[in-house]
C-alpha cells in the first residue's frame, strides 16, 4: 500500500522526486543536485561527452569489458540525428573525451579518427531513431546479464532494486549472431518499446535513458538484478522457507515511481562519476 508522503512536508519538489530530505533546523532548503541547465548547446555537448567517457571507465572497473564487445552511445544535442560512440579497439578503461567518435545516421564518421563497431551502429542507430526521448544506450557482455539472458525470460519482481524495471523491460527472444543488419536493430528497438531495458536472448543486456548517466546506472542495476535472480533461482526448492515471495502488484507499481524514474537514474550515477574524478584526477575529461 502506498504510504503518505508526510516525511516530505514542506520539502522541495526536486528533493521529493529523488527521495532526499534537505531542510535544516533554520528552515533552509538543501537541494539535491539535478541535471544541469546549460547556456549553450556546445556546453551540453561537452557535458554529455564527459559523462559518456566516465561511463566507460565505470564499466571497465566492474568487468563489463570483453575484447571489442560492448558499446555506449549518447545523442548529440546539436546534430540530433548523430550520436557519439566508443572507438572499436579502445579499452573501456582508456577512453577519454577526445577519443569519442561522432557518427551520422548513415554510419559515417563525422568526427574522430578510428572505426566504430558495426554492431553498435546497427543497434544504436535504430534505437535513437525509434525513441526521440532516448539520449543514450548501453550494451555490454556482462557475466550475469548474459547468463540470465539464456533463459529468454523477464525478471521476477522480487526485490526493491528489481522494481526499477517493473513493466519497463522486455526480452528480445531471437539470436542470429552478431547484429550487423539494421533490420535486426529495428527488431531490437521494437522489443524495447517504451521501456528502459531489453534482455537480448543468448547475448546480454541493453539499457537506455534520457541521459547517459541514467542509461549507465540502469545497466549497472540490471546486471546486479540478474545476478540476484540467478542466486535466488539456484536456492529455490519446493519446501517452506525456500519459495520465492514476489512483490504485490500495487506495491511494485508504487515503488517504481520511487526508484525507476529518469531523475533517480541520473542521480544514482553521480557517485560513480565522482568516483572516477577522484581516481583519475579527471584525466578522462581531456
């Protein structure tokens, strides 16, 4: 049952959206950080590229790299039918802003000096085309994501974290090898629908967001949710104490509004960005 929001009385709308309490004893409102406002589109372009580079570093730290597999894209705010991608042969842990590649809707490199992953273009171009609200997409061959993907099923709504994907994830139940055909990219985009994630059967995970921050955090969370699902399924057996207790529909729907919004996705990535700034001294921003 959805609780009353008395704990938020007189708190800012921004804080309420993100689950933050920020009022001092003197009555001052302490506001949670939110997606910045930019004076120019050039400023926003740089911001998106900086956070894209950070996302690659975060993925590398968590072992989501595997050879040249995996890619993250962010839509360009000026040339809105173009997007930025990682170079094909660059390790996630080494990617800097200056390494990023800008491609157009035909797959041609507009800015940069390295080739891109053909599968990345086939998938990301169709997602960006189908979903104008999506500004970023993430795909990698993470261990628990690809392990869970072989079952070709959606996640159970059994933990608070899994509710980030309540009625907002799907399964693409086909596998035909490396995605090199834009028609398959269209089918993946269709399977994704209006959601934030799709489990690619026998392949791995893909997430999207209105910012690269949100898309990257959804991927981090989806990977760990797949891990939790695999652990729970392995422990289940037909006796008392070892049967799954799924979350009731009403509670799941309400909790999604607390944990599954775009604002929460963006905010949840900021500690990871800060971590990379502290670890690298901001070297990836160059």
